């Protein structure tokens, strides 16, 4: 049974990665059709860097992702701190509102925001509403629920007496907050922020409805590319992105593992010290 | 913690402005006429002719979600039983595809499944006739399963991880054999994960428009396609809004039903 | 660890604060054109936008659309900061009637004098107050001679031939698609008669099971790769495709075909009208028009430009058909609002046709019935369990 599960899992992983392999191989293909191998070349990569359009789009995507996840993290964490203290009925109302973007299909969120901006445009008598701001607003809006879902559990898991204990030991309320509460919820904040960043970077559907001509993100541009004859430099871009993200994730996992090891060693050392004190004292 | 309740105010203002109000506007557009702007039920009436498309979308999404569940459950179970270092690595490997352009990965499937694509060229090289692998419902289901499988595996994994192994031992001590342990202990305890996974796969699957455009035939138009064309090709936002409204209601009903069937209100986060 | 994160964050913020769009000294213009419709330097041909920037110092932000309708939608839904758009004749007529175009200042477009008289003062823009012709062209049928028998070609019927089911492509915009249906039935391209339109839509619906996909620019890949064998498309694009795949051939159907002019206009709300007019003027210079259309394969409205073109192209009877062939061509006129509405609604019907297999409907119904039965069953079981527990409690407490 165990071996069946293991081989099944690896089979599924293979299934997940085959298309990426196809694209990676195609990025080195001299021909444009991924199905026909015409020889090895680095031409696509050089074209990618010579092209002045795709890489700025990537930068656009990164800018939006960073900004939107930052804003969403701040707003969301503040909201969690507020919600934590609320009476259940008010908190439930907040949670319902939070759940709306999560349970709504992406296309409905995109469409509703597009209509909102069109409406605002006619109200403010502006012809061209869609642009950087609308894109940013949309990204923050769909990121917020993920932040809340990440931070709120951590907040409820936290020992409520910790903050009081800190203040008893001499902290001001502000110090207590920053040194104790924030430290406790930090894992949740970080994982929420990362999730928001990832979702924003790869978001296509919502951006597709609210973007403006001057500021286009990478996924939308890729969609426009797929409507034209395919150019292999897209595959080169994909392969590069894949490598970068893989690298970043490996580094993060290694760091996380090291962190955990450090923490467990610290705990063992601490316990050892306490035992020694007990024996001596 | 003084005044902390007020900290949540900017958030709720933002959400109301950009989540609740837009839905109201969708409502407004759905019930107004595209030219004159007056109240009309015409858009809702026109939706009747799209009923086959709604049914097709739901049908394909359901099949995809079930396939994801069947494939994803053993994978999640296996990962949950691995030692922590291996767990981390496998978790990473499963999550990685989610972060990278799903558009390009779908295009890769087109290259694989096309009549002149990689698989068919391989088959032809071996002397057999090419298979119609693309532009049918099967290809669309494949595309959906491929894109949304990680969304099923991750919540399942995080919930199965938390199942107390002592409960399983207790069940075995009381005389259950393996299938019984699964159906009576493991599966019910993993319900929140199943619900979460189901929601996270079904909702995007029922509203997708890209996958059906690339992998489906000219006859597999899904509801997402129709909505998208109303906003991008033809300019009829009122009909598009009406369709979005119905889609939203549909999704709401489906989620409500699944929560009822499973008997739980909890939702697990991956 | 914390300091590293802080450093990373700061550097990212710094980088992101660098403005994304580098505004050149001479300003910039936003150009919105059909896809694959300008020479961009590939295969050694001229890069028109780069040449323009070198000459005037104005940066060109070049964006593409794949049909007149999606361009119109983009303009309507805001984001109309385009300076130059290049739609087709009937769409220009529509934009003029809706007051969405600026009048051109011809003192900034002296090269207009090179445009042939035959292409001026057309029905869609008499007096050319709002537009300057960019190219003209024709629609015909491209087919792969390796797989398509010669005896089947010659008429629009080829696109309905079940022998090639699944290998036929079709236009993904209502005007071009309906035009083919109308020509096949012998109607005018500009008929507004509701019955005519409906009959044309029935033809399209009948064709649908044979159609591989409704495409515009994806056609290049599909025909070159031989994924599809038959497609109606523009003559100029055929010439481009034939270079990649010499098996591809072209013909003008005997029932008639669409003859079109695409022209440059300036939409209302543009940011840089002078830059836009300079761009239009640049495109009209014979040298640029010649080199540009030499690559594109479409036909130039400037006779002098032929001096700068490859003589093979200017002699080609596909790029420049004879008078006799051209007599069979019809131009689009802008239809009335009601006719447009009707056509849009019928087109949506065509695109969304393709009913559900009946087994899907029945299995859905069966599923719903099973679900309800299961819920009721559970409810009953729960009630029975509670009743049994209550009875046991009563007997226990009595003991």
C-alpha cells in the first residue's frame, strides 16, 4: 500500500511537471513549434532580453504584487487585531464580507470591479478610468481575505495573557504590541503576505478586466501573445521565471528548516539549563 | 488594547467599497437595458437560452472536481505521512506550479495534445493513426484537473496532517480493518479539507474561460466564455452582468449544498 | 535574518519607485492597430516604429487588437488614451456617426498627396475628414494543397465540405463571418433584412460542427503547422503564411468576396494629436509605405510606393488583383443600430450553440434526486437515533 501511494504520488508530480518540461525544452528550440525540434539554440533568450516589451511587463507585475501585498498586509493585520476583540456577532458580519471575494468566482470579481470603475468614470466624467490605480485596488481587494485567513488563526491561538504579562514586566502597551503580539503572529503575517504576493503575480482573470493600456501586467500580456502567432521568447521567459521561483522557494525552505532546527536546539538547551538549575538549586 | 476595534474600520470601508458596492452595481446592470438604461427583466429572460451552457459548465466542473478529489486524496495522504523534511519538499513541489503562469502551462497542453502536437507526432512515428486528443470535453476536463489539482491537494494535506494518529490506532484496536478505518475515521475527520478543496476547485472550474477556449472545441463554450465575450468582444455589459449574477447565485447554492451534505461549517486554509 | 529581509524590502521598493514608462524627450504616442499589421524588423525588413522614433524622437507605444469589434469595445469602456487607431472602413463610419473621432489637420499630413485618388473620398468617410487610408485588401480562402483536392476549391462551399470536418477555421468576428454566410446565399454583404441575417446565421450554425475553431491571428500557427487545412482570411496574410509553408494556396470564391480599406484615425480624447498626425504622415510617405507593405503583403493605396517594393509583390495578382477580379469584391458599409444589434445577438447564438449531450442533463437530474434522497435519509436516521437514545435514557433512569 505504501509503495503504491508513493509511486502514485510521484506519478502525479510528473503529470504536474510535464508541461513545464515541454515549455523548457521549447525555449531552447530553434523552431517556433514546440512539437517540432529544430535544433538547440540560445537565440530565444537573447531575443527575450533584446525585446523591450516583455521584461518591463514583468517589472510591472512585480511592482503591483509588492505594493498590493504590502497594502493588503497592513490593512489585513489591522483588521485582524480589531476583529479579535469584537463581539461574535460583529465579527461574523466582518467574516461574511471577507468570505465574499474568496467564494466568488474570479470572473465575477473582475466583472464587478470593471463595472464599478466604469460607473465611477461616468460619475466623475473621466473617459479613461482604467489604469495603474484600478489594477492596484483590484489586487489589494482580492488579497485581503487571504491575509485575514492567515493572521486571524494565529491571533486566536496566541495566549491572551502574554500581552498583559509583558506589560506587567514593564512594557508600554505599544512595546507590548510590537515585541509580543506582532512577534507571535509574524508567521501568519508572512505566510499571508507571501500568498498575496504569489496570487497577485500570477493573477490573470481579474487583471484582464481592470487593466488600462498604459500599465499592463505579464499574465495579461501573455494572453495577448497567445492570440497571435506564438513567439518562442515567451517560453524563454517562462523557463527563467520557473528557475527563479524554484530557487527562491528552495532557499526559503532551507532557511525555514534551519530556523526550526535552531529553535528546537534552543529549546533543548533551555530545558537542559533548567534541569541543571533544578539539580543544583 | 485600547481602541483596537477601530483598527478594523479602514478594512471594512475598503471591503464595502470594493466588494459589496460592485456587487450592487452588477445587480443594477443586470436589471437595466443596455441602450436606454431603464429597468428591464429582458436580460434575465435571455439567460434562459444559455441554460445548456450553464449545465455544461457545472457538469464539466463537477467531473473535474471529483477527479481532482480522487487523484488528490492519496497524494495528500502520502505527503502527510512522510517525515517532515520530505513533507516540506513535496509541499513545495506541489505548490510550485500554482505560482507560475497557468496560461502558458495550458498552452503547453495544446502543444502536447494537438493533432500535430507532440503526443500525436510520437504516435504517428510509431506507425499508428493520430488520436483526437484535443478540442473535446475530455481535454477540457484534463486542463481543469491539471490547473486545479494543487488547490485540492494542499487543503487536504493540511487537514490530514492534523488528524491525531492515536484515533487511527484506537480504531484499529477496536477491530476495524483498513477500509473501515478510512471510511469511519480518516475520511470524516478530513471533511473540512475535502470541503475546502472542493470549493477551491469547483468555483474556478465552473467559471473558467481560458481553458475551454484553448482545449475545447468550438462547441464547448462555457459560461465564463460568454461573460468574457460580453465585456471584451461585443459590448453588452448588462447581459454580462446578468450572467455573472446567476453564476454567483449558482456557486453560492453549490457551496451551501456541499456544506449541508458534509455536515460541517468549518473551512480549512491550505 | 530580520535585517536581510528589511534590506531586501528596501531594495525592492527602491527599484519599484523607478518610473516604468521612460518618457522620451519628444513625448510619446499610443498606437492601436491590428495584430501582425506593421513591419517590425523581422526577416530583415524595416522596423517602422523604430524608424519613426529615430526620425521624430517620439516614442511609440504599440498595442494590437484582433477585430474591429474588440477595438470598439476597448474604446467604449474607457482607457481611450490612444492617439492613432487603424480600424476598417465600416468601423470608421460607425465611429464617425458616434462622434468618437477627431478631425484631421492636414497641414500636418502633407504626404496625403501621395494617396491615390481611387482610395480617397470613399463612402465611409467622404472628404477624408477623419481618416487616411493605410492599406486596402481582400478576403479569400487559403487552403493546403497537400490535403485539399483541387476540384473542391473555387466556391465558399469549400468551408462547408464535410470531407474536411475539423480542419476548417472560421473568422472570429461577426461582420466577416456573416459576410461569408451572406455571400454563400447570394445576399449583399450589407443586407439589413432580418430574414437574410437569420438565414445567414443558420448557415453558420450548420457549419459549426465542421469548424475546428473560430480564430483571428491564431490562424498563422494553425495553417503553417497544418493543424488546419482550410481558412478564410486576408490576402496579405496569405502571402506571409505562404513563405513559411509553400503548400498553402489561395483563391477568390466565385460568389464574391469582401474588399476593405483600413485607415488611420485619431480618436477623441487622445493625448498627443500632433504626434499622431506626424505618425500618420510618416506612414503615408511612399518609401515607408512601400517597405512596410512589402513585408505585410497587403496592398498599398500609394502607387509611388510600388517603386520601393519587391517587384514580385507588386506584380502578384493576389496582392494586386486585376480589375476583373476586383469587380467581384464588395465593401462593408456601416449597418444601422438595429441591424448591428440583431447581428450581434445572432452571432452570440452561433458562438454558443452546441447543446449539451442529453446524458449530461439526465445524470445531473439523477444526481440532484440522489442528493435530496440522501439528505432525507440522513434526517430520518438522525431522528430515529435520537428517539432510540431517549427511550434508552428513560429505561436507564427507571432502573
